[in-house]
C-alpha cells in the first residue's frame, strides 16, 4: 500500500503543478499560491477532526515546518513556470526534493532499502534530470525550480517525522504555516483574480493537499527514502500533459528520462 499511496501523491501533485502553473501565467503567481494554500487549509480543517488521530505538539511542529517548505516552494515553483517551460521547471524542482530527503532517510533515520529499491533510487535522479533537459534557449525559470526543490525537500522530510498517531493534524498545521508564508508575497499583488481563476486555484490547493495526505500515508507504510522517491516522480505528469495538451515538443533525452522513471517505479515497488 505504501507504494500505491506514494504514486497517488505523485499523480495528484503532478496535476496540481500543471493547473497551478497555467493559472500563474494568467494571474500573479503569489496570489495563485495563496488561494491554493487557503483552499487546502479549509479542506484539511474539515477532514482532520473527523479522521483518526490526536493533535500533538510534535505533530504540529513538524507539520508547521513542512508547511513553510510548501508555501515557499510553491511560490518559487509557480514563478518559475510563469517565466519558463513547465516541462523544465517542474522536473528541476523535484531533483533536490527527491535527493535530500532520501539521503536523510538513509543517513539520519537508518533506512535500509532493498537492492532493487536502491537501484531505483539511483536511477530516478538521472531520469528526472533527463526529463528536465531542454535545448538551449529554453532554460527560463530553472533558478526558481532549484530554489523550489530545497523548500520541497523540507516539506517532504519534515512531514515524514510526524508520528502515525497524529492523523492529519500535521497536514493542517502545514496548511496554516504555508498560508502565512505566502500571504506577505501575495499581499503585494493587491488585485484579486476572477471567479474562474479563484476556483481553479482553490481546486489546485485541494489536489496538492490530498497529495500531501497520500504522501504522509505512504511514509507510514514505507521507508521514507522509497516513499519520497516515488512521490517525487510527479514531473512525469506535467511533461506528458505538456506533450499531449500543450503540444510541447519532446527530445530524445526526455524520452529516455521518462523510460528511466518508469523503470525506477518498477524497481522501487519491488523494494
């Protein structure tokens, strides 16, 4: 079940990145991030009290730290997408978000993944790098993607430290701190988007929040180092949608990367 939860997280995050990125090209990236986090806050506030779990200070602390990573990461991610190609920025944002927590899981938490899982972890990094490869002149937003990747690493690692007894309360704490982190940046916009963009941004926040819930459940069923790698395969969704819906062109390196990501999934699920 752990692998299924992690892959569900990747699917939901990939969808959220596509919709949030496209909305950021039509409205201010910070206001889209704020509306998304606020929407996620409302959803989690409804779910957390009715699902099993106890609110603890440690759970709130880890969840709050995770939320800071979420808020900052989404702002840089959406800004990068608004400036550059989605199929570049999103995979770049996943590299640090994948590598840092996975390494921390092995070094700090004593994770001991199986041989196939280790091979999948090793394969996933160059696979994501190849997925993000673009021809010269299409590198806009890469710096934002790299900054987002560090924040996403904080999000993943911190949330995984919340104990299983805490239920969804850490996710709720994270939505609170994420909203507060984005608010000062969105305040400068001083212009609310229309109803359709607002509704789209809120729905994006719901998808991203459910992705975090699925990831949290994955970490309770699976090693952190494996759960974070599977969850970090979300860039495949923007790339595939970019090819089929946005008609973005693909190169041979990206095809190789997508095939490598598929192989990594198989190896990680075997682990």
